């Protein structure tokens, strides 16, 4: 099995996780979670989103979070920015080293999510992306629904590739390819990775997998085998699927890290401390989180045998 | 990706699932579940276990279940037999086409599970296996803790291979290799499959994966790629881990089938009807089952997009 020696785990729980939880967590608690994640060794943490509080009330304290992020060396914080206004808010906070723009590969999902067309969304990023880079920020570009759309079904891979090329042309540093609704299966993931790797260097590609139908970790394995070295994940699998309330959300960080470490792949993360972050996340959102490894660890199973 | 065109799914929920659930399900309800699974297209259903009711009270009605199994063409029922006495009980029921013996690759786990050594366990099967075959039954041999033992930790693969050879010598038709405590990761699974496939034809090998740490489906994918064509699974992921109450149990049948179908692999199973079996199983054990696909389906997500 041909696998990378090291993988970068991009923690998205405080943003993608919390924005899909029904409860609103206190700012101080969010910051405690971010700190616990950083202390577990997560070197990239997406902390919040500068979208309108009208759309995502759970992250209405984005400015507060960003201004109070713990200063820890080797940790890079990120925040979503949907437009120039969001970027301006993000740039007020030196701690936000990465800003992320987002667009869907499916027209319908993009309109429902952003209230505008894909073309118009990309046009607006023509101002946002270069401005972010001029301000010294790294820019991530999320492409959603690459594996499928809850409204359109199959999504033409060419659309995702065209969007990716446009984002790269604008200056996006890293593309995060999203199986937003968790419909992906391994053969499809293999095809998607192969096409993207034909068009872009591996180091600018990340996979953002959801576990709605249980396939996230199997898809991550396929991505690893294809040569992908950056994976998004959410502590405890926090979050959910807006299209199926009660279903699992993001790939759980602990499950991903357990698999990676079990294959001898370095992540820089301490799995035991990550479980503590999961315990805290579970307490903050007031429910048992779906991550398998976290549940086993909290139930008393050791990391592995004995 | 080199994958088989067809895979056999061995449903073990009514046995391995129910024996690890704290509640005892009524015999009639078990039979309704078995029927629903069969009607969903499961062609192999492990229905019960002829162990002492003292050890597994949940399956104390083994004889009743076996005598009332629905007559459905193309469905093969199985039952566990720990010894000659269990076999005698099983053979009283013509519907039980397959009997399964079980032994651990780890000495400590075997002693805790069967109260005797591995050698003594295998010695006792010298009577059981040929007698079952003379009675026209197919014989499965479960080898537990191949990926690791909750007490001993790592387990020498040579032990599992030796046990497998002995079981085959006795006449066992099919070997089911168990990651009993769900510690396996893909590189390890690849090595285990490679070693077994060097020593045995693929058609006699099955994988029995637990999802305690979230890796079951990724391990199944590795098994498929290695050439394994039979996978054990439990409806809804019913069951659990006796060493970590609250943790996930067997690989969920729906998650496995969703992945297989998504890769164009035929199983003969109707996923929509399988969800109905999962809904019933969940009602019978009185809890939300951990299977991801089942949860998403019950939460209103469609099978795939749209």
C-alpha cells in the first residue's frame, strides 16, 4: 500500500461542526475548544465564519472569536468569508491566517446556499481572493457537492474542475473538494482524485468528506492512496447534515487520526488529547457525538489492544 | 480499482447483533426480523446460537427460533455451535443449513470466551465439524481477534493461519476472520488478507469486521481490493462491543451495501427494504442503531442524490 508518510489534518469542527449544531455555544467555550484542539496537535483550525449572523446565528460571534484566538506557535487559524464584506471583517484579525471562500459545483446548491449563481459567486471572489493574498493571508477554496447534490443528483466533474481552475487563477492556495452530503463511494472518489491530480499538484488539494452514509473514512483511504495529503475533519464528527437532521456530519477527526496512525502515517496529533477535545465538544453541544473512536474511548475502550 | 463484480453479504445481526444487545427480544420478533432481512435479499442469515442460555440469555430461544425459521427459497440460515451438544441441538432443525464453530487467535480471549485453551477448543471441533458435514451442513469457522486482542494486544498472524489450516483440515468450508474488537486499520488488513490469500482460496474467506473505532468499512474496502468476496455485517450495526459498552458493534449492513452498490458491485440486496429491516431492528432493541446509512435514511435523506 503506497501511502504518504505524513498527512495534514484540517480541523473544521469549530466552524463546519458548530454551524450545523442546533445549539449556540458561548464564545468562551468555543475558544476553550479551539485551545484544546490546538493543544492536541491540530496545526490548522477553522475557527469561525464571517457570514451574516442572519444565516448562521451559531457563528454570530465570529469577530469575538477571531479577536480572542489563543496565540500558539505552529497553529494556523482559518475563517470563512463569503464576500468582500466578510473578508474586511476577517482582515481586522491578525490571528486569522487563512480565509476560505466557497462555491458549489452544483448550480442549485450554490443558489440555495449563497443566493446567487456559480458564475456570479466566482466573479465576486475576483476581488476577495487577491485582496486576501495582498493582506498576506493564505486562501482556501471550498468546492461543495463535488460528489453529488441533494437537488441535482450527479454533478458533472468538469464543472468542479472548471471552478477549481478559476479559483486557482484568482490566487486560491488550496482547494478543498467537498462531499457535502456524504454520498460518495470509493470508486467515484478514486475517479475524482485522479482527475484533480491530473490538473493540479497534490499539495494544493484537500478532501472534505462527510460521513452521512458511513463512507467517509473509506473515501479518505482512497484519497490517500491516490496521493492526497490534506484532509478536513471535525472533532467527534460534530455537525450534521442540513438535509437529514440526525444523520452523521463531517468525518470525525479521531477516526481519521486513528486510521492514519494505525498505518504509520504521522499527523503530529496526540490522539488521547484529541479525545479530551471530543469530550469537551460533546459537552458543549449537549449530545453524544457520532465519532466512533470517540464513543469507544469515552466508553472505556483503550486506544488499541490491550 | 480492481473489484469483484459480486459480493456475498453474510447477515449476522440476529445472532452477533442481538447477543450483544442488553435487551432480550421476543422469539416472534426475532423471526419477523429474519423474514424482513430475507425479503430484503439477504441470502445468508445467521439466526441464532446454540450456546448455553447461561452465557447468552438473549439467545436462550435458539431451538424455538430454529424451528420456526421462515421457509424462503435461496436463503441459507446459520447458527453457532460451541460443541457437540450445541451441534446436536442445531441438527434437530433442518432449516439450519450452516453451523459455525468459533475460536480465538488469542489464547486469553479464547479462554475468557470459551473457558478452555485454543488447542482444546480445536480438539473438540474434531468431532463437531465432520459430524456437521456428514449431516449435510455447511460449516463456517470464526477466528476471532485476528487483528488484535483486548488482553494480549497484537496477535501473531501465524497463530490465526495455523488455526485456519486446522479448521480447514477438519472440514470447515468457510473461514470468517474477525476483527472482534474493531482495532484494525487498512495496512494491517491488507497484510492479513494477503497472508490468508496466499494460503487459502479466496472463495473460502470472509471478513468479519467491527466498527468500534470507525475503520470497518475502510477495512472492508481493502479486503475487496485484495480479493475477498464475503463480508459479515449486522443490520443497523446492531450489537456492540462487550469491552466498551456504548461503542459501535459490527459493520452495519446498510453501510456496506451502500458502498458496494455505489461501486457497481452486485449483492442481490434491496437497500430500501434493508432500511425497513433496520427500522424494525431499532424498534426491537429500543434504541437508535449506530449504522450511518440507516440513520440518514430514517432522518429523511434519500438513498443518494437527489
